[in-house]
């Protein structure tokens, strides 16, 4: 199965600062999904990227997929307390069947006031 | 509102006991999934079902069982054979569309051993 490595594992950022989270795979990413999780809650879908070089934005969060489709980054501009939580990247199978996503271990984001 | 409902939110298991976690969805999704989340380990797939009356093992199926008798429901039983059941369990569903695997998640069940 495809493994995803997320970095950093945890991140403490002062409110108002920008930050970047990375997700790397040794294999081509056929559909890269970003989710956010509040502690003790379910995952909330943020964005999905499929094409090399693709970039999507939602409010102050921007996600990019590199041209080789092996790395994705999530960038938050002017961080706010509401951005705190766990960010997870997930990848679908190359066959595109509905057999679940494989997730990275997550990045824990703490926003300091 | 459509969504996925997991119950209970918290569950305690005694030694040798089987417990069942409920997952219901009203999104009319074909596929449903169970994940286990442990601190520092991310999400791991336990079982999934692409259609009613059919399901497949995920990466860590040992000690668990599932059923899919109705499209809306996908209960997970944690059996006494699962020696380390304490974890956060997440249920998810998706439309079975090729190359589109966006998952919708429930709010999770925290299972602890007494």
C-alpha cells in the first residue's frame, strides 16, 4: 500500500503567522485529499487535488500538488485559533475503486495567541 | 440534514466482552468504511463495504467483525479477540464513483477498556 509522510509532526505557530504542512509519497499520487480534525471529532474535508501543478484555495488555506504528483503542501495564511487541530493528507488507490483512503499520520497544529 | 451518525460517543468494554459500534448514514452512499485512530499512528482501515451484503478486510481486520445488511448501516463489532481495543473509531462513507473517493466522516466513538 502507498505510504504518506507528513511533516512536521507538530507545529506551534503564533496567531497571525503563516505556516506550511507537507505531505510526501514515494509513488504517484492519484488523488490527494486534505482533511482537518478537531481533537476527539471526525474529519472534515478541505480539498482534493488530482492534476500535477494543481492549486486550490478555501478561505485562508491553499493546497498545491507538485508537477510530479508526489508531494503536496498545505499553506495557511494569517493563522487564527480556529485553524488549530490535526491536518491529515490521504491518497486514493491507483485503481480508483472505493476501497478507502490511506492517510498520513497527521500534523498537529497549535496556534498561540 | 444528511450525514453520518456514530453512536455511542463513548464506550467501555470489559475483559472478554464483545461490543458493537453503530454507524448510520442517510447520504445514499454505496461505500462505507471503518477506521481506527491511535495517537501518533494516524488512521488505519479496519473493514470496508462497497455494496450491501459484501465487505472486505482492511489493513487491521483481526479481532473485528462487520455486517452490511442495509445500505444505510455498517455496524462494527469489537470482539474479545481484539487485545488492544482502546482507540478512537471513525466511520466514513463515499459515493462509489471511479477516481472519486472523497470520504465523509462521522464524529467518532472513543472505546476504552475497563
